[in-house]
């Protein structure tokens, strides 16, 4: 029996979302272990001392516990839609660094004694950069989805959901269209399927 890679994931985590998207589009078989972040299984903690999702345990025992590296690893194995041609390091770093910081301080004001309005405005300004790029080709790096789109999409989705009415009236027509199009795609629906939390002894569930 062939040992499959094992993905420890949490449905609503944007980092885990983008890992699932890349694994799904690659077509690689892997086992999906959905976890509860408030009750992390010992197997996840043993695999990665960070104990955060996503974690991918490879068939040879190797471990990848950074979501963007899981994406790049999966696509390096098989990239049928050419997503790696749209891997923009700087754009993804801006998303994962400053944009994520502003997003968290807008979404969770009770955790941060800072100016929420200022962080929301700063995040919106960064979305303006995406808007300008989307105006050119419809996606972030080319005409068609690629790695950068799927690495950033879950975080824009999370920001939009903080105050949907406010977000809907922001002057970002290309970003709105991009978000709606990708969230309605069958790939995203597959990535967001609900799975029961994994327990030791459960039968393997394929991604």
C-alpha cells in the first residue's frame, strides 16, 4: 500500500486554504486531516513543533510547515495549469507581512490597542495595488489564475468579510470581480468542503 502525504489543515485558516488550493490543482493524492485548533492532535504537534496549520507530512517522512512552501512543493511535482509562472515573491511577502498585520488589527480590535481605522485604511491602500494589477490582466500576474492569486485570495476574502457592506462600496471594481470569480470557482468549493475533525484510528480521507 502506497503511503500518501498527510495534510493537517483547518478549514477556515487562510494559510491552510491556500495550501489546499495548490494541492488540489496539482492533482496529487494526499490524506486530509482536519483539526480543531483548540484541541490539536498529538500527531500534528509531533510532526511540527510550530503546531500550526497547515503541515504537510511527506511520504518519506519529511515535513513542510509553511503554507507557501507547501504550495510551491505541490506545484513543483505537478503544475497542470502553470501556476508557478505566476509566483510573485514580493507581492506574496507584502500580503503575508504588512497586509496580514493590518488585517489582524482590523478584524480583532479587542486583541490590539491600536487605531483600527488606521489599519483598515492601510489595508485598503494595499488592496489598491492589487486593483491596479488586476485592471491590466484580470488576475495578478497574467490572464488566468496563478500561484500569487491563490496565495493572496484567502486573505482578501477574510478582509472583505470583516464588514461586507463597507467593503462592497469601496472603489475596487477589478478586485471585487476577481474575488467573486475565484470564490465561485469549483476549485475553491472543493477546498472548502467540510470535514469532521480527524482522530487517530480514523480511515484516511483524501483531499
